[in-house]
């Protein structure tokens, strides 16, 4: 029997960036689409300033998926992903929210770049 490995959607940003800097410039996302909506609301920085949780909602054709996006520090920057352990469908709209968070940070913080991602098509 063979198993298909499903890679979790993520974006790694490197350069002069960490969770605290990200938290200070994060803005809510509200994007209306012909078939739905992308929305983030509250975001929370942990007391050690290592992680951010972002309340997120992806709606596509009436299907609503609420989840927590997460930003974690790494030695070389940050990673944006779905909070581990959540069993949610990784729809295109869920992936698009993660990419939109990355795009906002890329626009707000100079001297950072995308290092690794499996969301290239959503970052354009």
C-alpha cells in the first residue's frame, strides 16, 4: 500500500523579519471575490513573541472554513502556515489567505523575500 504525502501549505519569508515585527505591521484582510470571501480578523502574539495566531475565514461557493493561520519564528525569518493539528480542508481559498498574509508582510517590511513555499501560484 502506498500513501500520498500531502504537504501543508506554507510560505517562508527570510531576511530582517520575526513574529514581533510581523505583528506590528499586520492588517486585517478583507477580499470579496465573485464566489466568496477571504477574511482575517484578530491576531494574537504569544508572550515570548515567537508566534502569532490569526483568526481566518475562507468562503467559497457558500462553503465556510474557519481556521487559525500561524506565523512562527525561524532562525532565518518566519513561516506562515495553518495552525498544526487543525484538520481542515486545504482549499484554494485557505491557501490564498496564507499567501495574502505573506504579500502584506512583503509590502510592509523592506529587505525580506520568499524563501520556500508551495503556494507560488497564490503569491503572484
